[in-house]
C-alpha cells in the first residue's frame, strides 16, 4: 500500500503562487510515477501533471497554460507542483496520485491522497 499526504494548499490572490507538496510512503516502487489531478466544483477531475523517478515529467497544457511545473525529490519521496500566476479558474481540490505504471494518456493511478484545497480569490 501507498500513503500520500498533500500539503501547501490554501487561499491566494489572483496572480499569486503556491507550491503543493505530496509525500509518499509505503511500497517504494508503487510510487515510481507520481502526479497531480484537480477537481473544481461541479466539474470532473482533470489531469494536471505527472513525473517519474527519472524526473521526466509532463504538464497538461489545458490545465496549466504554461503556469505550472512539476518536480520531485526521490530522497524525500515527495512530488511538488509549483503554480504561478494563479487564476480564479484554478480554484479546485488538488489530489496527489501515484502508481507503478507509467503515466501517459488516460493515466489512471491506483493510489490517491485526500486532496488539498486551493482557492484563488479575484
């Protein structure tokens, strides 16, 4: 089993920045691939970004429009999502996710965190 704990969410003004963190514990190879999804009120959960142990990552252009980046520290078993120039439409619950399987199109990770709320005020 894998346990994922997110942190770093909160209330921020439009144009501000936040860095989300997600610490993983448990079976090591189960979080070879880690990433972020988000779900806004009344909308479906959407993919934001993912990264593997080699620190090769992808960020959804639709979600971030060039404002987000993902990174990880294998030594700390932690993945980060840096979000800059935040907009009101970024308001959502952000979920950390992990899986042994490679991320890719229609990535469906097996493990999920509880989520952290990000609220952007305009």
